[in-house]
């Protein structure tokens, strides 16, 4: 599920890289193309660096957007009550970041090229889309190593636990079609990735809890933090406090 970060109808925001479909359901680019979007998955924005990356995409897609209006939109976006970020950031810091990004007009980083772009005006469910992608990218029924690695990368970015089941569901194939990929070496590597995902998710949970506990200037107490998060890994709590204090 993709969640829009802005009210695009109200403010006339271009929300993703534009393509001319001429009535087609999808466009296919064998070599892949860069694609930027102002939507998020169920995963919230975890850090100030991620918020700045959203600003870079916003400016890249909307280069002539009014600066003062953009500041206002990002101030709203950076409030935890808005539901898109795990913690609230101060207005001066957000506005300074927006001004810097607006002046730089930097092309945002694109973590992978898209080979298939679907027409947003054509209603297709995820199963139909995956069937088309599979037909275009791979002639085999069994997903290629490239597609499996892309699925693992997507799960990593969304901080979802990586398992044979989650990868197969992401690719919309049965588990036995991808089981061949998960040898002893891959399983060991994925185990370490899942441990990092667990820590990242606990870190996000802890920072949100710190934000709640310190709201209104209340002092932070480790005992209360442990109580409302149920996190017993002291290193995670210590890192969360450190990140919170420096405003990461």
C-alpha cells in the first residue's frame, strides 16, 4: 500500500516522475529508467536525512513550487501527529533544510532503475502487475536471481523481516520457486540483515517513545522508556537516546 505524503490535489503537487502513456496500461524500459515518488509504504520516515531526501525529490519533481508554501508543507509533514514521521522536528531546522535543498536543486539518488512503469489511471491489482513484470523481465517461471535480490532489497528498505515466505509474497510466486536461491550462505547473510532490521525497528520504536516521554519538557527516565517499549537491548536504547539528543 502506497501512502501519499502530501495533499496533491489541494496544492497541485507533481507526486511522481511523469511519463506519457498514450492510453497504454504500462511502459516497458529494458534498460530501466529513474523513477521518483512522493509516496511511502507503511514504513514511516525514520530520520531527518530521510526527510531531506523527500525534500530533494519534491524539488526535483516540482522545481517551480513556491518556497514559502513548501516550507509550510514540510513543517506539517515533520510533525509526528501527521502520521508520516516517527518524531517531530523543529520548525527552524526544517525550514533551513528546505531552503538548502531548494537552492541546490540536486537530482535525488535513485536506488534502482524501474523497467516497468504502470499507468496510474489504469486500475490493476498487485497480482496483475506482478504477472506483467514477470512476463516482461523473465521468460522463466522461476524468478531470476536479479528479481529475488530486488525483492530482498525492497523488504530491507521497508524494514520488513526477510524470509522465504515474505520474498515469495513480494514476487507473487510460490515458495518452492524461490527456495533454490536460499542456500546456506544466503541464509546466513539474511540472518544478519534481519538482525539489523530488528534493531532499526526497535530504534524507531524507542525514538518515538522518547518523543512521547519528553513531550512538554518532561525528563527522560530509562525505566519508563523500557516499560513503554518492552525493549531489553540496552545498546538500542542507548543509541536511540543519543540519536534523539543530536536530532538524527
